[in-house]
C-alpha cells in the first residue's frame, strides 16, 4: 500500500493535580477550546471534550505521526501554562502526571460523545476516582491502587 491510512480514536481522561477543583466555570470553555486547538495543531483533532472542575475527557482522532504520550505531554503542558495566565488564583494550576487512555471503535463514538457531554450531571452522583476505576475495569486495564492517585 502506497499510503498510510489510519483511524485511531482514543478516549483520554486526566485530572488536575491532586484532583483540586481548579477548572472554574469562567475558564472552562476557553480551556477546552485551547486544549482542542493544541491537539488539532498536532494533527490530532478533538472530536469531543468535557469534564468537571477537576478533570477532563477528550475524544481524540489521533495523528498517525505522533505517539499518544507525546501528544498528551504537549496538550497538558501547553494548557497548564495557558491557564495560569488567565487568573492569578490559577497560578498553582497543574495536571496530574498520568492519564487514562482507551481505544474506541467507530460504533462507540456516538455513545462516548454523549458520555463526555454528560459529565457534570454524572458527577453529581459519582466522583472522578469512582469513574476512573470503573473505566479501568470496563477496559480491563490492570492498575496498582497504591500509585493510581499520585
């Protein structure tokens, strides 16, 4: 085959450092747009983005030329620097070191987009920690409880 043709959809979730509620309503939409723009500039457009005051979900169409680890490093680093310029109260903002990432098939796309859109409502009953553990179990990802929250 003369071309490299790729369709890699990835659901990524990560929280603020120590899950602090630092994504305020005043900055949330602009932060999501900034993160989406960063991903798009790295040839990995965000198809959906949402979250709460302490975490985000991204549905990404991943580039064929960049590893997910590098993409997440750039999105998190640039958005962390950006958000600190928006409000003096956000000067200590940071993201957790890691992230969760799950491959998504085309048939799961619509349901996942609705799931991401419903984050605020879902988290009136469920914590980020409970959600992440449920996703890890759903996708059969092994983890060590001692290190997952650092």
